[in-house]
């Protein structure tokens, strides 16, 4: 099975994409311009979701595509975090960015890859997927997500 994972709010406990977009963009722009070492530290120190071991086990049995709204400039640090901290095996990593329409960009990537299900914590993204004939599940916990995946 080909599964799509979001990162923030799914693999991590924190979801910075729910901050107002104006605030996030301004914050990210300042960080990128003046504090690259802070970006690296912040990206590499995201706290893991409870029961992340379930996500790790699923990633060893299935094709995994990480589809996140993180900016493309965070890709290198995100890949390091996935490998060194989260210990998630994955086949593809897409950072579609926070600009307006990120849910649509996630959908396009998922359609192009032919994923079977996306796990995302954002109801709007899950709804968009379902409205476009793509299977998506609103993430709550890894125990619950595992049960959902087993029913597919």
C-alpha cells in the first residue's frame, strides 16, 4: 500500500501550519534571511508524536510518501529529522510550501504518485482529498491510524 504522511501534527506534536499564514510567512522569511542556524535547530528538534513506533513499523511495510506544507527551503533539514530523529523510512519527500493552496498542491502530488491514503491532521486537506476521489484520513493518534490502515 502507498501511504502519504503529513509531518506537523502527524509525525510531530506541533503543527506550525495552523498559525496565521501571514504570521508564518513573515516568521519564516525573517528566519531564512537572518537566522539559518535557528531554522536548522527548529526543524531538527520537533517533538515526536506519541506512539511514533507505530508509524515507524508502518513505514517498513509500505511505500511511504511524506507530503508536507513545510517550505522547500526546509527540505534538507526535514530529511535529516525524518532519518535521525523520527526514524521514518520513506520513498518520497515533498515540501509543497505554506503559500495559499498548499492543500491543493498536496492533492496534486498525491494524485501524481497514486497514493492509496493520506494521513493528515487538517480537516480541510482531508475533505479536499475526499471530494476529489482520493482516500484521506484525519489523523488523531497513531493507534487509531494503524487501525484505520488495517481496515483498508
